[in-house]
C-alpha cells in the first residue's frame, strides 16, 4: 500500500474534488466526501463554514467570500475547445494553433487560484504544519488506496 501524507493543501484539493464530484457516480461522490470528512475532522476546518469558525472577526471579513469566488474561478476555468468532441479540419487546425496555449494558460491560472486558496486558508488559520498519513486514515476507518478512477465513470 502506497503511503500518502496529507497536508492542509490536500484538504483544499480534496474539498475541490468533493465539490466537483458531488453529482458524479456514487463511488466518486462517496470516496471524496468520506476523505474530506476525515481531513476536515483532522485539521479542524470545515471549508463550507469558514465564517462560522471560532475567532472569525472583523479582521477576517470578506475572506470567506474571496475563498468562494476563487473556488468558483478555479472550478469554472475552461477552454472554448472543451465543448467539442469531433471537429472538422479547420477547427482542428485552430486547436493546434490556439488550444495548447489556452490549456497552458488555464493550468497557470488554476495554479494561481489554488495558491490564493492556500493563502486565504493560512490567513484564516495560520500556516498549518500538521500532516496525516494513509496509515493514520486507515486506523480511522478510511482506506485511501481504494480511490476510484474517474475514467471508469465517463
């Protein structure tokens, strides 16, 4: 069994995946919902209720909204070519010219959004050095080696 180590950044990644797979096949929904539940309990942070956390005062006003907006930007990033499956030659040529550049820029944009999500988290909770391993999760009743492959559910 491969050992993974989860940090607060993984909490955010799993939160995003849980949101993205909320309407997906049951195995994907359940896996990410259960993993998020274990990570939020371990880190003591529910990313769905940032404003309700203890100590959320005037100096933190707006961070929850900024987190939500950044999350939406991250999740809704797309290319105009994403909606196309089979295309005629002129569109294929346009994709070769523009599609790869758009994909690279989208990847950079998503990285920047993720970095902002992490900085918002650190602003609200401080830089968290806590880590939880696959073995520790397994002791809590969650086997992370059973992660379903999203491609199995297309």
